[in-house]
């Protein structure tokens, strides 16, 4: 007889259906590097250098992202840039790991308490498949006054499906939400994959359009519109349907499905002004960012297992599960940006550079969650001589319905001051000091209606054994108020060395020393309006009290040093191609990432 019975040798404390009654729906919202952040077209945007290169490197696209009015400083009639980027593949020790199993049979105690680092942002966004940017002066009569340009990047990547760590309820075959085993010990269907899917596809279009006009010798103005259209969708399905019939009297069916869809749209608008006085320039900018993220998640598990025929065979069992969770999230809001940038020629060879940016705003939260789970185990065991029998019937159900609202408050600071030093016609050094700080404060409120029940019946004719029956039901009406605060900051000290080996070849090295830290705190207040607990024939009711769940605060600091190098080959004085390389030195020597680009200025 084909074996479909799996005996799990696990401690009871390591496997049970998990209901995190104090957890809010918003904690399972998936963030992204693109969400509610101003889009920057960065030709030097490798992972550990994206922040610090803006304002540090003299590049027309970076200068425009710093202040749209800087477009009027372009000396050429036409400038273009194209690149192809490889994915980042460096070895990275995982500080926080979220081992989220897609198979619901086994859950280890690793996930009993997840560190409160809000909303798993461990998913690094894929690199664009290609990037293109163009700046031009379209009219001959205004060739030194009026400029327009645009950039575009495309992301398209398929990968395996991944699960989010902050579920409210997770079902486990054979256990009720109170941690009680309702299936016979040692009798679990061994489900092998028969058919299904396992995919997650990310797509995004990122673009910017900008223009600038030189009003006079001293004043310039510029305007930029940027947009992000980002989506991620996919699912995991394990569908199994087998009836061995006369072979071993076993029926085993399961359909396990989890799907997620993410959509994000953003537009940001920036107005910049610049004032020139001799060899000095100061610019100011104001900006507005509007973004909206919508996410949906569905999870179902329909499982049925039967051994022998109920009420006909002397020994048989039936086990089924019907579980369904539907969740949705919507984050929408506006952020406001203000900042200034400076440039000053100390002398012909030394230039002072710097900027400061401040962004602040509110994001409105809306979410909902519906969780329903019903399971039953029904079995009969008859002794080999058919003298004794026992019948077990266990069933449970859980319903959790909630809607939530709230606000996320963001405030970000960034600034840099540095020097560009032309040591000789063939050697140039740029160095600076930069600071970045990101603050997030989340307050959400979720009215919850929760009900769960668990019933166990044991009947036997065996002498010396008694029939047993137990019943437990919990009903709650409550409000969950979740409060989360995080501060993340870094100090960065970049140094760039540029060497002109000949008229055809240039080398560059950028070294960046980064030190920083973070502080995270969160707690949840559960305002219980009504809790009714019925255990067998006893019922108790509790009204109007508060339960607080406070996570331990987390403070972390770190330091690291990284470098990237570039090799630029000139095909023509106005046309070059280059390789930007991020080498990997530990734990082994290799290459983490490569950009290949073509740049022309005419």
C-alpha cells in the first residue's frame, strides 16, 4: 500500500496554528524603495552609492535632479546617456531572516516572535533593464537659453514567489487556533507537489521630463515632472488531487493558493530657481510628490484526506480544512520638498559644492482583512479483534473581520558639503561629507470582530475508559491601535579619484565610508469592548479593558566601506563608452555589479 501517512517527529510546542491577535493588518503592507520617494535618474546608482552621488559627481542628469534650473548650465546642444545594468549579486550576511514556509504543515518556533523591523523591506528592487536620458537645446535662436530633456527606465523581472512575515493568522493542518491537536497523532497526509505555480513578476516604468530657461545672465529657472508606475504580482499554488481507490482506500486532495498584487503610481513636481554671481551659484527648489499604493492578498487552503470508508470500514478517518484570507491595503498621500544647493569657485582648481533637502508629509492608510477557517477531524478506530472501538470528532472555526485607517508621517533630511580639486590636468579628486536621515511614524486603528470555537468529542466502549467532551468559544469586539516609530540615519564620507591616462582612456575610483544606525520602537493597544469566553458549561464576560503589547526597542549601528571603479573609453572626443564596476572582496573576490553605458555630448 502506497504510504501517504507522514509521522511528524516534532515537539508539540513547535507546530500549531498561529493567531497573532495583537497584530495589525498594516504590518503586512509591503514597502518598496520606490514608494513615496522622489525619483532620481542616477547613472551612478549602484546599491551603496545611490544616495551620495547626487550633488557630488558633476553629471548633467544628477545636476538636474538636484535642481531643474541647473539644466541651463549645459554647454552642449545635445547630451545623451544609455546604460544596461546587471543585478546586484554580492554576498550579504542576513541579519534578520524571515523563514516563511509556503507549505502549511510545518512551522518552526523561529517565527513565534519576529523582530519589530517594520514591514519587511528586505526585497531589493530589481535593476532597470535599460536606462536612457536625453537633453537638448531644440531651437537655434535659444541654444544657450532654453533646454528640454527626458529620461526613461524599464524594470521587468520574474522570480520565485516569496511570502510576507507579518500574517495575522496562519493555519496548520491538525491544530486549532488555541494550539490543540485535533487530528490523530501521527496521521498526516504527505502531500507532494502535483501541479501549481511559483512566480512573482515585477514591472515598472520610471520617467522624468524637464525643461529650463536662462532668464538672464544671473537668473535661471527649471521645472521637472517625474513619475513611477510600479507593479508586482504573483502567486504560489500547490494543487494535488489523487484517489488511489482500491489500491489503499486513501483519498487525498489539496488546493493551496496564495496570491499578491501590488500597484503603485507616483508623480512628483519640482520647480527650481538659480542665481549666478560671478563664479558662485545658489539654487532653491520646491516640490510636491503625490503617490498611491494599492495591494491585495488572497490565501486559501482547501484540503481533504480520507482513509478507508467512514461507517463501513472498522477503522477510518476523515480530515478536512477550508481556510480563506482576503486582505487589501491602500496608502495614498502627498509629500512636500524644499531645498537649496550651492556652487562656488574658490580658485580655478578648487570648487566648493553642497546642498540640503527636506521632505515631509502624511500618507493616509486604509486596509481590511477577512480571515475564515473551518476544519474537522472525524475518525474511528477498532481493535484488531474488533472487541473495542473509539470514535473521535473534533472541529474548530475562526472568523476575524477588521477594517483599518491611520496615518504615516514621513520626514527626511539630506545634505552634503564637498570639494572638487583639479590637482593636475590628469588627476582630479572630489571628496565630501554627507548626512541622511529618514523618520517614519505610523498610527493605525483597526476595529476587530473575532470569534473562534473548538469542540472535541471522544466516545469509546473500551472498559476503563471514559467518554470525553470539551468545548471552547471566544468572542471579541475590540479596537487595535498600533504605534510605530523608526529613525534611520547615515554619515557618508565619499572620495573620488579620477585619472586621465590618455586622450582615449580614463579611470575612476569612488570610495565611500558609511556609518549609521537606526532606532525602532512599536507597541499595540488592544481596547477590548467585549470578550466572552465559554469553556464547557462556564461562560465569563469581560468588558472595557486595555491590553498593551510592547515590543522591545531596537537600536543598531553599523560601519562599512565600499568602492566602485570605472573605466571610460573615448571613441571620439564627444562619444565614450564605460564600465562601472562594483568589486566584491569578501568572502571571496569577484564582481557584485556592472553597468555598461554609452554617453555622448555634441
